[in-house]
């Protein structure tokens, strides 16, 4: 069954909407607007959390609704409801019409179609019963505690979602997408009597639960969380000062996402509030630095067959060999900036208007061996994993906490350190990149991005990277 057939069944057969009547309402609501759509959504989600050796919580939720948007110039009219009925859509239409009063716009051409699918459309929530899922979490808990007698706490969670959407525009345009999403997280706390530390690991994607029910998968997640916790248990205070920093591959790409990626979203540049505004075509990074956003990678957490406006996702080059060559666009910002949509119009749910958002954002690899990069540093920091961080989009300034990091001493990885934070400026950091590894890796599938109160799943990636100078906040004296 095609995604359009699945969504037709949900919205026009099960919910009882009349397709012809809804198409007429959409056409009337958006007449004279420049852009807009009706976004229909049905979503099932569940979450289970295991803590202190027992199931702490289990939830299941079903949500459905619509969002109707009309765009005239830079003004947006948006109305949404959880009631899927022609009457509710008619009331919403009367609301959004106000934004196009006296405007007389020419409605934009529809997005190009696509026949590809990037993920299975089966519902992961029905792939295993509750007993099987609870047993998985209990097995993870028992395995982690049995690995090392210093383990004092194990927290694990399993989450799944099945989202079906259909997007309708005037003229009979309709497109559907069915999106599975799962995630497994493991956190371990260890205590040796004098110190207590933690480690965590997660994995996920637009797949079913099958992979995560396999012992090889979840044991690997536990092993990694425990390894990180034990590394931190033996750590020493982090150094402080401006020193060379080597970023590890994969998840450290979250720094790229936050400190650089948000600044390359079209709305911030149209409003000239980004540190990258007005720099198109100019060198903003060291030679060799190429940054990509790609929402078309199969099964990845941040991927989308189509975005939430109906535009097929794609591979967008943002920085090429150090030069700024692109921004991420939804349809409205692309039109206002005279550019093409990139398939990055995303929204958290039907209750939210779309905006430019990242999908899977990463830096391409270079030609240096990772060991060669570390060997080039006499005294520095090797940052392998990150926790929370804060970024100011306007200035590009950021602060990130390292959850796993090491001293580099005389070209070798030295002792693990705790309490390290990286402090810097996104655009400035890119200019200080001097070596790029040949080991680019994507994160294991756990990223969630927040912007303007909306959260969406994303992916990040990075090769091993040497930054010649970065401020490290630490606790060593």
C-alpha cells in the first residue's frame, strides 16, 4: 500500500472527511495567498522506562489533527485543531483568510513529486507485545548489573512512534508520508566507594523494533554505556585554557549542528540574525571543510522522504571547501530570498507551523588518519562525547559539556578528564580547523533538536577533527 493510500484510509475513510469538500475548503482558504497547505496528521507513540530494577513508567498515546496555513508575503496565518471534521477545517479556513486580505498573491507551484521511499511504513508499535518490550528492558538491566560489581544503577528506556501525514494544496495536490521512529537508551552509574560516575549510549532510527530486540544490539549499547562510565570513574580534573582540541567522530557532530548548522537555516539569514548572514560565496571555514545536510539517507533518524510541506528531502551543500554556498530552506523563506526550497520545512506536529530545520547534518571526511591527527598535538584535549550545550545563534557563541574526554600528551591519548567544557564561536572554530580525519561517522541515531519551542528528530556526523585553538573550561589548577 502506498503512503498516499495509507493516509487516505486514515483521514478520508476512518475519520470520515470528504475529500472533495476538504479540497474545496483548502482552495477557498488559500485563494490569493502566496503559499500554504493543509497538514493532516495521525500519530501513535509509546515510551517505556526501566529504573531501579523495575518498570517505572509505560505510556501510549494517539493524537490526530490538522494544521491549516496561509502565507502572504512575510505574514503567516495558522489554525489547527485536534478535531478532524469538515466543520473544524471550515472554521480554520475563516481564520487564516485574514492574513491574505487585500494581498492578491499568486500561489506558488507545488513541490516536485518523488517515487522513492526512505523507510518502511510498518508500525513499529505493533511489532512486539508489551511483555516482550518489558522483558527487553529487564534483560538489559540484568546484563548491565552482571557485567561489573561497581554498577549501582541502570536506567533504560524504549520509545517508538508511527506518524502518518498527508499534505494538501489547491489544485488537487496531495502527498502522503508514513514515518516509523524508534529509540533505545541505556544509562549506567558506577561507584567504586570513593567516586561515582555515569555513562550512557543510545541508538535508533526509522526502523522497527526488531533490531533492538536482538541481544547483539542491546548488549553493545550496554557495553558502551558501561565503558564510558568506567572511563569517567578513573578520570582526573580537566585542564583549563586555550589549547588544541581534537574532536572524535560521530556524535561530536552535535557541536557542528548547534554552533554552525542553526546559523545556516534560512529564516535566521533572511532576518539577518545569523552570524553567517550576508556571507554567501565567502570563505567562512578553513580549506577542506565541507558541511552537508542530507535528509535522504535511508532509515536515519533525521531523514524524511518528504518534508512537512511536501518537498522531497535532498542533499544540500552548505559549506564547500571552506566557502559558504547554501542555506537550509522551507518554502516561505526560499521564496522571500529568491532561492529554491531544500526540503527542510519541518514541524513538530499539526499544532505547529513549519520552519527551516536541519535533518542529518555532517562534515565530510578528509585525508588524515585519526592517529596522525592525535600525534600532531603535544598538549591538548581529545573530546569524544558531548552532553548538553548552549548556543547564541546571532553571535555563534557556544558552550558544550564533554561527557567523555582525554588529555593529549606528547601526541598520545593520556588520562581521561572530567568537568571539561568547550567554549567558542561557531564561525571562528571552522577557521581554526587544520586537520580532517578520513573516518567520518554519523551518530547512532539519538539526536533531537529544539527550535522556537518545537522538537524534531535529527542526525549529526563528524570525522576526527583538529581545532588548533579552543577555550577549554576545566577544574584543574
